[in-house]
C-alpha cells in the first residue's frame, strides 16, 4: 500500500487495461445510465424538483385568489402603503 492507503494495480490488471480487454470509463458510464436503478433515481430527483416548482406556483396562485376574493384587503393594503 502507498502512503495514501490506495493499493497499486496488480501487473495483470494493468496489462489488461492497456490491451483494451477491460471496458473503458465511457462504457461503464453508458451501462450505468442505462441501468433501471439509475433511471429510477433520476426520475425521483426530477419529480422532486418539479414538486418544488409547483409548490411555489401554488403559493402565488393562492395569494392571487385570496386577493381577488377579498378586494377590500387589497384596497386597504394599498392605502396603508404595504
């Protein structure tokens, strides 16, 4: 082991990596991106982000509806300067 606790590659693995019998990082990335688990996690993340956007839109919509349903409240806010 080296001083940073990383084991050096054995000679056979280093030779296999050089002759191309080991898949490249691009191949590994393609397999990962195509895996069902990765796609499920990516979909969950996308749904979560859309949820945050909808929460903000709903809050603005509720504020607008409240102002339209109670026009006196909007008038009194304008008169008071708020």
